[in-house]
């Protein structure tokens, strides 16, 4: 377009030489504000450090909080996927799935339930191996949607569970030996090391079987394990060994010819250090946000770390707002009511309204 004089307000007008359409140029700065909003939200700058202690930032970002970042999974069948959930207090949890390079998908839920994991895993093709920390509901959801996917239980979380029960300075020799076995779990790198570790664990169970079987009575007179914490720690490792999920990363079937066995991840460091840690730092930096803003802040961080995030102008065009979501919800609710309120023969009438012995009307 080329210049075509000015309008009655003195603003420049433009005309297209081919189609003769005239218009004014509107300088839309919303995309620029969105870029600044995301830089502050996901960066290292706090609002107190901004000019005016962030008053201008809050005024401009008020409308930008209405946008919901939505991710379309790439649809690729990844070799390894890490999954974990970050809890936002007791109000919500965000389940995240990532590859070694980028975030694949996430899902917001009330709690870490089987249905929440089903909603997340349904977005992603089954990978070759998934590394998880044994969260609630994941096992059932994985068995339903990813039955052929191998599971690697994070060895660091397994060690942490043993440490929680035994502590680092157990008062009994049984507890001290079990803690050392848990520490040795972190250093298993080859199949030979795995066999040695399993043999040492079963030797520990055999040696201390009588000690762990001791019983006592609690305050209510019920017979319970005398060394309950050590029994729980031992049982947690026994379940992992029996399930075969502890050393999946050493399975030769997961490796191609020429690859070194043991190069696949045994821990969830990729998601713990690469995603959860920055997200917790983001929430600490902007502490005081409402639960709604915390959810969106985490979602924005995840979206910006996907494989191909859109630029701010494209985000404004494709991402839904609160108004869009509410309108879609109302339309869905209207369709639901129209479907279920469509009376058919047999369900639109009450037999008692037509066959009654009272002289008073009861059809109001």
C-alpha cells in the first residue's frame, strides 16, 4: 500500500494500487506486550526490579493473563519419555511429559489420579521406554494406553524411598546395611553390576529375615511389625525387583547394534533438573500469584520449551482466551441439554400424572 492523504482527524491513509482498498494503519502493540510479558514471566527479572515496581507491567499484562497456552503434541513415537508431576500446593497438579530435548505435552488436573494420567498419555504415541518416579495412578494408566512400553523406575527416587525409612544413620545394623544397598543402587551402570546388586539385596533379606519378622503390639493391642520402617523399605525394593522395572535401562532389546548398554537414562534427572527445578524457581520468583496464574505461568513455560513454539503474533491469533473457552463450554452444555431433554415416548410422561384417584390436579 502507498500513502493516500489523511483523514479528517489528520491520520495517514493508505491505498492498495491493485484493488483500490483504502485503510488506516493500526499499530497493534499487543504482540510486543505479550513478548515482554513472557520474558518477565519466564525470565529472571522480578516485578520489583521493573520500572515503577511493575505497575505498568501489571496493567499491560492484565488482558494477557486471559490467554491459555495450548500445545499440539508432535505425534512422534519417541524412544524415551520422562514423565512427572509438579504440585501447586494442594489445589492442582500439572503432569508433564518430555523427551530428552523438549517438552512434549502437559495436563492440568486436581490430583495425580489414573484419569489425569490417562488424559496426558492419550495425547502421545507409545514410546519405547518411559522413565517415571512411581506416582499415583501412572501404573494403571500406562498399562491401559501403553501396554508395550517398557517402564524404568527412577533409581534415585527408589533410593530416596529407602533413605526416608532407614535415615542416613540407622540405629540398627540391618538398617545401615540396607541404606548402603540403596546407595549402591545409584552406581549400577552395567548388567553385571545389576546382578551383583540383586544378589546383595536378596542376601540382606535372607540374613535379616528373622529380625524383620519380629512382631509387637501397638497401643490398641494389634499385632504389628516391630521394625515397620525397615520392612517397608525392604518391601519397596522387593516390588521393584520383582516387577523388573528397576533395571529396564540395561535391557539389550532397547539398544541398536553397536550401542553401549547402559547409555539410556536410569533416573528422571532430565525432567527433575531440566523442568521441575526451573518451574519451582519461577514460582518462587513470582510468589504470591493466584492458583489460576500459577497454572498459566507453568503452562507458558512448558509451551515455550516445546519443539516449535509460535511467535507472539501467532500466539495471539491461535490461542484461546477465557471468553473462547467459556463460549465453547456453554455451547457444549447447550448441546448436552438439548440431547437429554428431548423427550421420547416412555420417558416424557409420568404414569401417576395420568392415573390418579385424587380430585385435585397434580400436573402443574
